[in-house]
C-alpha cells in the first residue's frame, strides 16, 4: 500500500500536498462506515460516492464550509421494526472530508442507494502586483 492510498489520506479532496496534516490525522480514529469512493474525473473535477443502502434523501444532511464537507445520516429508530435478521447497516453516521481552499461543491445526487457529491477545483485567481505611489 502506498502512502497516499492509506485510509488517512482518503478524507482529503483537492490537496496536492498532505504532509502538514499527517500528525493531526494519525491521532484521529476514522470510521469506515459508510463505505465510500473518491474518484478523480479530471484535473479539476472530483466525485465522492457513499454507499447508503436503506437511506432516503430525508435521512441525509449535507453541509459544507469553505474547508470541510460533512455528511450526516439518521439511522433506524430503535424499536421501529422487529427484525428476524438485520444485515443492512442503516445506522446513524457522520462523515467529514477536508477540502482544499479552492475546492467547491457543484451538486449532490442520490440514486440507487448511492450518494454522489460532485466537486470541482477552481483555478486560483492570479494576483497582479499593483504599483504603490510614493508621496514626497
């Protein structure tokens, strides 16, 4: 397994250099539920896909700030159903992804038990130096 494919690195989208976060992330325990993929569609386009069998759009909350994407799911209510066998893990979760400064959320789609969140990386605006007049 390469360093960049470790579970700690998979929660970062759009960072080219992740080494500053290694110490902080290594002390945090990350949940593997729900299962998810992060796909790079192009140099400026990503998609996060979460496997959420049994959930509906009403069970999900997606919140984003400039540096973090948080997805929360409300699981089964206790005592709502009597199960003979329960193999589909529909339990409450919170999954957070750190985003680089220039990564933005484009849209979210929920289809066939898969939540897809489309992200894109904005090109940083070039700053041009400006001349400062000197008064005498």
